[in-house]
C-alpha cells in the first residue's frame, strides 16, 4: 500500500475529503519527525514507538571494489512495534 492508497481508504472510512486526510497525514508525519529529531519518543499506544537511536562507527566494504571503508557513527530513526500490532501479525 502506498500513501495514495492509504489516503483513499482513510477518506472512505472517515467521510473526509482526500485533501483533508492528506493534510492531517502530512501534519502527523511532520510532527513525528520533529519530535524524534529533538530526541523525544513518539508512542502510539497499540501501534508502536518512534525513537532516535545512535549507531556506532563501524567498518564496511565498498561493494564495487571490495575495499574496506570506515562508516562514521550517526543518529538513525527506529520503530518498535507495540504489543497489539505484533500480536496482530502472529
């Protein structure tokens, strides 16, 4: 499912226009990104938690040349599904 298909389904479920649903979705995603960037966890009960996590520096390999390269430490987004979501997939 892509974003357009999701908006179609949400529009049908709620009776709102696709444009309204799109603005709500864009606002939600934008605010989740801002919060995680600040270091806050965004917890959606029953769905999961979006968080910021630190990746350690590591050694990788260039797939074209096979030469080892150093990959620096960085911040990365992380999603942990909630119990309800995990149970749904079992």
